[in-house]
C-alpha cells in the first residue's frame, strides 16, 4: 500500500454517509490504506462551539435538497430520518470498539439503516439487529467510552470541525464534496 487516508466520521452525519459510499473505492483505486477514525461529532461541536448545518433555517432548507442531489449523483438511497437529530453515542462507541476487518461492514450497516432507510440508530433493539448484542455490550464498557472521548479530543486537536474529514500526509480535506481533491492528492496531483 502507498499513502494512508484517515477517515474521521460520525454516523449521525449525512455527508459522512455519502462519503462512506465512495471512500473505500477511491482508496483502493489509488492503492492507499484506509483507516477509520470514528469520533463523536456532537461532543466535538459542543466543545468548539459549532452548530449543525440543519440548525440554521436557510441552510437547513438547502441541506435536504443538496443531500438528495448527492444521493442521486452517487446512486445511493437517502431517507431523512424521522428521528433527527439522533444521539449517535452508542453507535459510535460500538464502532470505535471495532478496529478490525469488521469495522467497515458494520459502519455501512449503521449508515444504511440511518440514512438509507431513515431508521433511528439510537434504538438499542435496532443496534442489536445491526451489530449484535456482544458489540452493543462492548459499547458500554468504560475503556470503550474513554476511547471515543480520546478520539474526539484528538479530532479537535487536529483541527477538525465537522464530518466527514479526511487526512492524507497531514493535509486535511473536509466534506464529501472534497473527495475529488483527496483523490488528486492520492494520485500525486494535489491542488
């Protein structure tokens, strides 16, 4: 493998969902290693004083239109969840505990349930269906909770202010719409 792509995300972020449908293929095509970096977006935003885009009325109205455009462009399902905003804390704890080959498969199941089907990922019964009861039990362990706190603090230290955020060789790329720039970087054509 060549370069390393770090993918900072939270499943509560619709743009992280969209990016997740492309980033693995981009990394594979560019012979790069993809490293998942789950963190808790709600905690980060509170810490730095940021607001979700949907909380601003004008931007919120445009956001939904933009998300549907991106979903059509990528050819992926998109359904705005009835339960929004939703607390992604337990899901993110479960994901940070899965730093192995299972990680991306579980991440995709959670993203699809929430953003593809509009389901409430804060529902423990749904999480058991998506990730299994043992993974859900791990999400409540003290060391897993601390790992997510540490990952969120690290994200803030790196200058992250939202999700998705990517790093390649120290260069930061924020947002699903920056994937073409990230790909150019991986190909040695950084702009």
